[in-house]
C-alpha cells in the first residue's frame, strides 16, 4: 500500500511544479520551438540537458536556466503583421507573429542595453543589439502568407523586420537587408 502511495505521489509531482518545464518542452507540454537564455529573469525550465537538447549541445550552447516557448505560447502573444519584400523571390510577403521585444519582456528583459545572439537550426547566428531589435520592430514570425511556416522551409520561426519601412535599410540591396534575420530560429541568448 505504501508503495502505491509513493508511486501516486511521484506521478503527481510534476503537476505540483508547473513553472518548471522539461527540457525541450514549452509550458503547455508541447515541443519547445524557441529557447531564450542568458540575462533573463523569468524562466520556466532548468539547465541544458545534453540528450534532450542535443542540437544545442552540439552547437556549444550551455545554460543553467531558460525560458522555453512552444507554438501555442508564441501564437497566444499579441501579434503584429508586416509585409516586407524578401530576398528569396523579391516579392512582398505577409509575416505574422509577436514582437521580439514582447518575447524578451516575457523573459523579464527590459531596457535597450545588451545584445541578442540569435541562432538558427543550421547554426547561423547573427548578433544584434536589443536597441536595434526594438527600433526595427523585429518579430518572431510564426506565419508566412497566412500559414504556419514548416521546418524545412523558413520556419517554424523567423526573426525578421519590415526593411521596406526603414529608409536606412530600404536603401541597401535586397540581399543585404536581412543579414540579421535568421529563419528556422530556435535560440536567443540575451547578452548583458
């Protein structure tokens, strides 16, 4: 009988700790699509797990605490829509998702000091200042032309802004406007 009580308590223990997310999961238990680490104050998961977080470990990412977002968490945030002309076909496309600044706010990041090292699935890792992410109104796009972006295309997440609406960026050749916009984004390291 005592063994049954122990097993029942052990099975319920994860429910008693809703603020701690298993590696690779968002708060809703769905797979995490974006993990934010570094100088953050609001976390919902523990340290890197070298097995569950194998891709991050292979890309030399390490952390003790993080904030993991699944698709539902990102799409539940207030979203904006932008229509930049993108470099791949030189046509305007509709992208939709939360502001990167709002994602950072959910992680407890306030102010403009610091940098963001963003990492894509293929290892591409541009760094921008938090001030520029706010100035250019970067979004974490979840949808392209009204549809969720699949892995294997530009998604499932793309850190992007509307370069057409900023004269300093619109003046650049189109293939140079999006150097700080990793598609297939999965990690952001907030550097103080």
